C-alpha cells in the first residue's frame, strides 16, 4: 500500500486535484527515479507540478509556494478542492509555516560546500548564528548550507529573518502516513529493484547523453546521482544499487524526523488497505472542515 493509491482514492471522493510537493518529480525526464504516477493515475485525477521543469533549471521552495498558491486559486475557481501530496520538507514548510524570500540559491557556493564535512558546517554556523545552529539539526546539511549561504550573500544571519514568514492563506488538514520501519526498509529495497527493472539505468543514460550537467539539481537526485557515477566508470552497478537503497533509507529517516516536529494527524498504514486508510484521511479532513462533503 503506497501513498499514491491512498491519495487517488481521497481525491476521487473529495472532488480534489493533486499538487505534487516532490522536489524532484517536478523535473521532466525523471519519471522512473521519482516514481511518477502512472498514466492511469493521471487519468483518474488531475495532477500538477509533475514533469514541468527542465532538469537543468533550479526550482526551489519559494517558487513552489508561488506556483502552489496560483494552482490552489485556479482549482478552487473550478469548484474543486486541492490536495498537496509529497514529502519534500521545505516545500511543505513553505505552506504550513511560510518562508522568507531571501537571496536566490548560490549554485557555486552550494557546489563548494558539497565536500565540507557536516560537523564543519555546524561549527561554522554556530560561530556566525548560534540561534540557527541551535534550531537546525546538526545532521540537516541542506538547511545549514542555506543558512550559511544567506549570511554570505546578505551579511545577515538567517535567524534575523525568522518570525516574518507567512503561512498559506487557506485552512489545511495535515495528515502524515507512517509504517513499521522494518516493512519500510523492505519496501525501499523492493522499490529500488523495481525501478532498475523498469529501466532507471536507461533513463539516467538518456539524461547523461543529453548533456545534463552532473551538478544540476536533477542529476543530484538519489538514484540518478549514483547511476551517473556508474556511467562515468566510478562504481559498478551493484555498488550503485546499494548506494541508492542506502541513500533512500537515510532520506526516509530524515523525512520522518522532520515531519515528527510538525503538527500532523498521524496514521499508521502498516498492513492496511488503501481504501481503509483513505477513509481515515477523509474523516480527519471532514473534522477539520465541517463544511466538507464527500461522495460515497
């Protein structure tokens, strides 16, 4: 049971359209590695922000927030509801808490920081912005690099911007799905094998042969990053597969740790059918908005 089928059933009964909050599914040509919804799923429910951005282009949480606001307004104008589905943490936070619109991403600086040890990043942040260092997890490289980047490009600490964020202007029912960790690890291993069987290597080769720069956001996505290394002769296929599985498990742990700090209604989906979970999601949605009516 995956979140895609649950989301489809919820959307069908709620008269909703789905907005993807997956930071990598937004790119064209990354269908297999991002587990893009099938053509049948796309026919069942309208989807947005899937495969719409050139893989060479940077796309961030600020742009997602702007696009999401426009999409929600358009969906509501059609008399339908909007569902945001996905787990990219900064994208979700841009809606639930808001983001300050600081300087744009500094690609050169981020590239230079890739090989800097996490402990060094945290030490640097502690020196220039103790408040941010206390609030950002010592293992959260993305947020630490962003904090250092903001200071480098503005001369101001990122914590000095906090408190002025604006959450999304609509009521939200926030639901998180989780499962037994052993089952999650098994599903990740099976998913990696499935993606390779479905042609992830060929999809990566097509991006490589099209000249996608290795430092492009799409090329740094788990799955493509490791197979790029394989195509360049750095690692064998078996080692690339192992790294994909290990990277996906680490990412899942970071996701869960981050979302545990959010105010979500949690549903344990271990060994449950999609329809059963969908009914529980709909109940939570109905409780959050008494005016909601769902089809049977």
